């Protein structure tokens, strides 16, 4: 095994084979599940599912209500109960067995006006259920061409002028892959990048760096640490994705919308390449910063600041979507921090010329290579400065003298 | 045969000339003392030997040529800034460091328990490094320095934090390594350890060599004809052949007149009826030589 793999293996095992790692790993989905469950519980409790009385003076209700719902996670069915006059539903509403009642007047066909009687406002859920129920009864018995098609709505297919970008999904489906790529980059930087920075500063804090440099080259050490920490991040992601899949399988009957997602493996591959190159750039930058620090606490503050550049494309998500070939989106494509999400979004919403994809990739590779080279140099000098903080400029000057 | 050759190396950091024209060599089977006050350029010299720094001029050769990846595995280094991974068990930390020196897993498994036993750390192998005392960590680091059986050993202050028993243990280990033909550079401020261990030494101050040679050679160079006597009866105020008499902790330091050797002086004292309990030719300690040479160097600079 070469030195890079030895360093990577040690880096990986030092983080992953600890209770702390798994507790932190499981804590994230558990927190999501906890707050999600609370939110769902509160949401479900806030929806009044008590029956609603219908007093049909117009005689339009001829069909019984469909109570099977759509099958969504939070779909609630509100039952409508028919009454001949207002006396019984009024008593039921006062007693609380009904949440209210609706009177369909005799002149409904002319005025299209219903009257709601209740002690509180008609909720959107009730309005939606009532509209569906009335519509279903109004159309009952009529021969309407393509009635089912009208009810189901249309699937809109989207295609760029040259036919290169095609999608039959909604916007949310098209932004799914870029958004996941951007999110992965964010998680990689905040998770793996953070581990890398902590690890480098830790070598300094533990005074192990000088021993390391008599066994491996700075570049071997850096590469090993980057690979090891990417492994840590992948472990995190795989664990989380695994949990999501288990959850999706458990609730598959309620998550029918997932089957509509279309995935282009080629686009995903390009996104992944951009993601990895950007991460190498960011990791190298973190390594340079790590070389200037003496304590892991400082490293934590730096990671706090890293959130801002990494979040830039998220702030301008809509701008990029609306003008994917605009100047702003193009500029963001060349900045390593914003590259993964921006390029992902652009490729999802327009045709990006192949030459431009290659040019952006080439620029990213140059940036990443330059930063990696600088990191190796800065690291070699700065990492042996144990006691005092080193400014970035003096570090590079020092290296220039030593080179 | 020289395992390390340092030839006229110089290194400057900004306005500070850390090392200037330092030369020395270290042979197989010797312990070579690299001495000097704090900030004198010892660590920079070592880092140049180890290829961590590049010299501005001159060169350092290890095992017959420039440093290479293969040669790194043949060097054992105990830096002044001690370091082991604090949050991992000692045995895992040592296994990792040994693997980076090219040791195979089966060799590590075979040798590590032997070294842990030798340094009395077997019972602490599974403890996290941060749970160990400074002395134990120091011994752990010595294991990391020696376990891969290096040809060249460079150790900086190996006795810091060690009690007398462990100090003796480390001295014995270093002596063993010397017997095996290893070339050893030892940096220390503890001159008594240099006197008892080193074959040759170089004294560096302000980045330059002030003194170099074998221990006997240096002692000869700095010895005086002064003697320390303990008299059974009070000494007369003036003694023939003695230029100066100075009381010293219940003894007397006698400085003989020009041309009078210590052996002649003893004879003269006996002839003058001075009754002596002890008579000792004063040889300056390495501490004294160190201070004298460094101060002379400073005076020359002024």
C-alpha cells in the first residue's frame, strides 16, 4: 500500500471508527425525523376532519362522495353528510359533531353561491373538498368528451430549441439533480472539508506533523487526507441515503410522486465531475488556511465563514434558472465555489455548448491544480510554525524564499 | 564510513541567518552530539538533513547521497516538538507511524509487543495517548523512532520528561543502537548525557560552528593545569610553585606557576609538608566549555 492510501486509511478509520462519528451521523436524520414528525403531528391535528353537513335545496347532489383520497402522506378525507333541512346540521354544529354545514340554495344554478354556517372560517381543506364534491355532482350524468383527461390535467413536455434538453417533468424534477449536487458540495465542504481542516490543524496541534514529514511528502499527506475525508463524507451520505431509502420503501404507497422523476445518468456524471474538481479546490484552500493556524478552535471559526461563498449559488438560484445562459450565470460557472450548482442548473434549464462545458471544466481543473500545488507548498512551511499564527501573505512569501 | 555528511550548509529566514556554513559528518557506530543554545540553528540543520528545508547553499547527504523516499524509511527521528496522535490508542498510533516507515503489518505485529515490553508500556498499549504521562508518551515516541530499525537516528532532547530510571533505559537503548552500527545524532542541553554518551560533538551558536571534535580531544584542548586539593591541615598562605590559591566548597583550587605541571606540583606540595586528603587535576566540564565557547563567540562578534 502506498503512503497516500496509508494516510487515507488512517484518516478514514480515525473518524469513522468512533462512537462520536456515528452518534453525530445518526443525530442528523433523527433530528429531521423528530421535527418532521412534530410538524406532521401538529399539521394533522390542526386540520379539522369532522364531517360537514350539506343541505341540498337545489337538488344537485346525486352522487355519493368518494372517500378513498389520493393516497398522499397527509391527505385528509372530510366526509359530507346530507341533510334535508338546516335543523339537524345546526344542532350537530352546535354540539361539535359537525364542523359546520353548507346550504346549496335553490337558485344555485343561477347565482353559483353557497352559504357556509359554522363557528369558524371555512378552511382551505374544506373549500377544496367541497369544490371537488360539487363539481363531481354537477358533471354527473353528462357526457363530456375527455372528462377524465380534464380532471387529471396535462403533462407538459419541455424541450429546448435544438432538442438537446428534454424534460417531461415539473420544474422541481429538473432542479432535483443540480440541487442535490449543490447540496452534496455543501455537505462535502462542511463535513469532509471540515474534517480535513481539523485534521491538518490537529497534526500541528499534536506536533505529529514533523514526524509525518520525515515519512511522507507534503503532497502525499495532503492527497491521503483529502481521499480519506472524502471517504468519510461518502460514508455519511451513503448512510443517510440508506436511511432515506428505507423510509421511502416503508412509505412507498404514500410516495407515488417519486416514480415520476427522470434521471439522466450522463448529466449526473458531468455534475459529479464538477463536484469533485470543486471540492479538490476547496479542500486545498482549506489546507492552506490550516497551515496558517495553530489551534483547532480557529479552524472551526473558518468553517463558519466558508458557508458564505459555498451558499452563493443558492442565493441566486432563481436568477440562474431564469437566465441560465446570462452573464451572471456564466460568471458563477467559473467560480469553483459556485460551479457545481450553477453548471447543474444551467445544464438542466438550457443547452450549454459543449465547448463551454469543456472550457469551464478546464478552468476548474487549472484552479484546483494550482490550489493543490500552493497548498503543498504553503503546508510545508506553515505546518512547522507551531507557536505563532502565520499570515497567508507571509506564508507564501516564505515559501517563495524557500523554493 | 560517514552516514551523514553536512557540507557548508547555510539557510536564511527573512532577516535571520539561521545557519551559516555548517559542516560535519556522522559515522556509523557513533553517537554525535549536536549542541548549542536555544535558537542556535540545530533544528534548522536537522530539518535540512531530513530534507524538510532546502539549504540556500551547501548540501546534506544521507546514506551516501541526497534524501529520497526510500531513505526516509531508514531514518528514525525524534523531534524536539514531541507528537503522537492524542485521541487514539498508543498501539494504533505506533502501528500507523511504523507503517508509514514501510514496515509490513506482520513485522509490526511481531515487533511492537517487544518494544512495548522493553519500554515498560505493555500495560498502557490500549490507552489513548492523551491518557499517558509525559514520560510514557516520550517512550512511546522513542518506539516510533526505533521500531523500523533505522540506519540513521536523529534524536532531539531524548531525556526530557524522563525520570532517572527511564533516562538510564534510554541511554542503554542508544548504546545498543550504537553497538549495532547505527549513526546517531543527539541534540541535548544535558551535558552530563553528552559526556557519558557522545563520541564526537559539534557546538553551534548563532548558526555557525564554534567547536567540533572528539570528546577526549575537546577535553584536552580545554584542560588547564589547575588542581583541586583537600588538605588535612590548613594550607599555608603561599606555596612554592603555586601562583594562586582559591577556596572552593571546603577544597582549594590551586593554579600552578607557568611551566609547573600538575604532577610536579603534587611532588612540590609533598616536599613542603602539605598533608592532603585528595588531589585532583581539574578538567573543565562540558558545561563550562559550552559556556566559555559560547561567550567567547559572542565577544568576538562584539
